[in-house]
C-alpha cells in the first residue's frame, strides 16, 4: 500500500467523529417515533395543507441533518489532526507496511565537492538527507529496521538492523556530522552486491526499500548495454513474496568546474643521483569551460622546487607539464606536485615514490671483441657510456664476452646490452626472458655475427618471446653509399628530441648494412607456439622509433614492452662496421637516452591507488623478517610493526598492509641483518576517474535501474521540506470550516423555522 497524500496523527478520533455523525440521525429518527398519529375531524383541513408542503419540509430537514453530521465529522478530523504530506516525503517513505530500509551513503571523494555559497559540501548535504529520512521514517513507521552502508566499505555496515523507533535523532545527527568523505572512488557495484547479500540473509523481510544518497556521477551510472548496470544484482530479488524499490536521492550539484592532477610519472624508469631526470604531471580540465593558466608547486621530500607552469587547458583535455628533477641522495625519494585549491581538493595533490640509484648497472655482452680498440665491437660504446674525466656519467659498466654470458646472472643489472652476439642458447634466452619480464631492460644491437634464424627461434618464438619483431635477411646498401635516417617518433621519450627540425642532428649519418624485419600475419601459417591473449597483445605492441629512408621505410630502432620490462632492437651495428653513427655527435645522446629509458627500476618505490594493498618484498638474506610502517599522518598517527609473510607471487617473504585508506607517502623501514635501516617509500594516490564530476541525468539513472522499481528525488526537495511542511496539519482549516458549518446550520434552522411559524400564524388568523 502506498502512503496516501493525507494522513492522521490520531486516526481513532477521526473514527469517533464518523461515529458521532450518526447522533443527529438517531435524534431525528427518535423524534419521529415519539409522535403518534390520531385522526381528528377538526384537523383534517390542516393535514391536507401540510401534505402539500411535506416534500419541502423533508428537504429542509435533510439539509439540516447533513450539516449536523458534517459538523461531527469536522470535529473528529480536527481532533485527529489531519495533515498533508509533500511529494518528496511520499517518495522517500513508500510502503506503509513494515519495511527493511537500507541506505547507501556515497562517501567517495567527489562527495567532498564544496557547494556554492559556502553551503558546506555535497557529503554534508547527503548526511542531512539521511537524517531527514530517518526522522520521517521514525514518525511514520517506527517498527521498520534501518541499515546504513557507506560505499567505501559496504561490507561493514555503519548501522545494522536498528529499529527506527529506537533511534535518538539528535545522536544520529551528531554521528553523521563526525563522518567525512573517504578518498576512494565510487564503488556502486560493491555496494549493491552488499545490499543483495543483506537481503538474502533476511529470511523474514517481505518489503525492502533501498535509498541511494549520492552525487550520481555519470561514469558510475550510465548504462552502455543491458549487462553493465551496478544495480542489476538486485533484479532477481523481487518475487511474489518480496517487494523491492530503490529511491535515488540526488544531492549533487550541476556544472562544477574541476582541475585535477591526474598523473605524475617519470619518462624513464630509473633515477640516478646527480643526473637530471625528466618527469611529467598530467593535468586534466573537467569542465565545459577552459581553465586559466596556473602553476604546480613541486617538492622533493619537504624541500620545495621551482614551480612548473601549467597553461590554459581546453574543456575535458589533458596536458603534460614537464618536470626536471635532480636527486642528490641515493635511496627512496618522493616527488610531490600540488595544484592550487578549488572546489574539489582531493585530486589536487599527487605523490610519486622514486628509487634513486648511485649509478645504472649496465651489462654489455661483446659479440666481437678485439685487441684493436677500433675493431672491438663495444669500445666506442664504452667510451660513450663511461667517458674518462671527473664528471661521472651515472653508468657502471661490466663488459663480458658471449662465452661468459652463459654463467652470468643478469638480475643484478639495470640494463643488458647485446652487441653483435652470435651465441644465444636456450639457457641464455630463458634468463633474458625472466630478466625482462621482471622489469629489466634489454637492448639488442645486430651485426655480422648475428644469425637471424637463431634469434627468431630463441628470442622471438613466433611472438611469444621478447624480441620486438621477426628478423629477416641482411640488407646491404653500401653500393649506394648507404641509407640515411628517415622519420623519428615524436611521441616517444627516446626520440621526441630528434623529430621535426631536430632531425637535422642525423644529417650525414649513413647505414651501410642492416637486418630487415618481417611483419607477421595475424595468424601465421604453421604457428608452432600457441599464444595467450596477453602474449598476442605484447607481440603486436612494438613501436618503431626510428626508420631508414629506403623504399620500405625499414625500421632502425624498435621497442616492445614485455612484462614489466622493455626491449629495444637496433637493426644495424652499434660500432662503425655497418654505420657511421659513432662518428656523429648524436651518438652519445642517443645511447644515453636508450640506457636511461631501458633501465629497470630498483626496489625502493611503489605507487598505488587508495585502497590497494601495500606489499614490499623482503630479501631474507639482507633484511630482518619484520618492518615498521609509518603512515602519512605520522607522528600524529602511530607507526605499525609488521611481520613478513610468505608471498608466492613475489617468490620471497613480503611486508603487506591493507590499510591504505589515506593518500600520501607510506614509509616502510626495513632493518638490515647488519643492523642498518633502509627506508622504502610507497606513494598512495586517489583514483582520478572520480574527478570527472559530470552527472547522470534523471532519465539515465532510471534507465540504469533496468527492471528494478525506482524513484528519483532531488536532495533540495528533501531538505527543503521543513518539519512544519513535512506534516502540514489542517486542524485550523477544519476549525474554520466547523464554525462556518455550525453558523450555516443555525441560520438555515432559523430560516426554516421562521417560515413554519409564519405559516402557522397565517392559518390561525384564518
């Protein structure tokens, strides 16, 4: 039964008024029975006259009787305190039968948006709407049970199965004021799944009403198909024994401008002390209006850096603001960027944990060593990467030949460079595959010692290996004076500085010989290796960074991401045998860029989103089996001692912490077996998908509900209904109507009686 528009505070008094309306009727009937008809000849002529007026007299009596009955009913309504309900209250309360009432309070960080006119936040408006709902339900259906969930942790209800009549409203309001938005993104699927679990556990529940109090961001609610709505999990609960309805209470605000810091990342994997490292901050404009120019405040640890300018940004566009940082100390550092405050501050700050190495450890495998430096495959490469002089290049080199590579473990290096290596055995290929997939960087430089068939079999493996593309035959252009450099990829960090006008740096460079690459068909004939979906994606994920200026625009430099690492393929030699790159000034720059971007990242930094578990591997040969975790609020928030636990995925014990509920830097202090303490920083940031404040319309929301019965109520309607308006009592109106009815009854009674008296007087005179 749906709650009626009007209701009574004391229904019993109204029923008493209806019963009292029968009193005038009884009096009328009793008065009629009190007289007995006695025929008398002298009065026959009077009876004849009265018969002619009987119809008029009966009408007059019925009018007076109706007015007296109406007066009794009005007295009953007045005493019963008849009142009206507004539409918003009707939608919120719904069924008058006993209900299971479940409130989903959205506490994602977008709910922290400040309302216009210093009216608090969207979350505070939502908390007030919840309090108003509880107040109404307590007055109307006090026996209902109330459960309140928050989207940040729907599996742990904030209030669970509380009888609404037992709730002290002032205490509830104070408790709601103590709450604040979390730093998590919206999680409506999890919230509705928790609601379904609650409903399934309530065997006695017959009617259920679910209230969703939210700002209703479009990303969470827009239904793209018939199978992707968060509320679909509730669709099967209603049946002939259960009824379910959802009330969408929209407390959001339209057209909110938001400038968000959506990314902070390095353009190379590994930072080195004393060398400038390039980072970029992604800044996105979530608005229909262009943003104004501003600046990013930057910090390394607590030390401020010069601001980074941020230009104007078009609506719903993202720009990359470049940041150059030089770290002075080895270890785990933190880079923090901040935007000026706006109406949503939660996405204005972002941190990046940066492991800083003393130097990059580079393993060079020399495929053609020679006593003559200028015939040695890697002599010029060694000079470029580790030149003589007081200025440290940031590279520590270890050079071995291919026979030594059989017994060398590459896991301790940042980069492995193969220079014209012939011998690629199964053991070498397996170690390189593991090295790259675990995050290492591999640079493969070809030459006259390379057998393409061996490389394809061991390193390409029909796309399942680590080589970017299948190798073809050697191509010689020496008779034509070599081939010049063609195009450079302007979007890749390695080659973006060599595109456009900067391509002139390659002037004079000639490639005499190179090994071609073959583009595999989508389904190679006779494929020997069955690829998984991820392997197929990796096999096609290569990028051509530099091309040759021949007819086929043959690749010169390719890159492929495999696992956590990167592989670069240089299709000619790295020395002067097949090309003259080593004679050009750009040789040093290109080699350094390749090493910096291929290098694996040291353990000592991790970057997570709020709510993702923190896990730091702990080498038992180096560290004690415990750690001390200091959260972002330390020292106001106490540190936590954590014991290492086995971790099958990492292959070693790890320190794990699931309480990453706040953004910022978590510091994990590891104690070395030798007694020292090593700090590893872990940055935790908000999920900036929540920064898009575009809201779902009423029609989109109701469409997203699918087959689940739903109603939509604006928060302004709910909060705009004051206590007086929520129960607009009509007893003053009833009192006025009663007085009017009584006055009308008295007037008509006097009028009808005067006519009868005048008639009797006329008859007596006759």
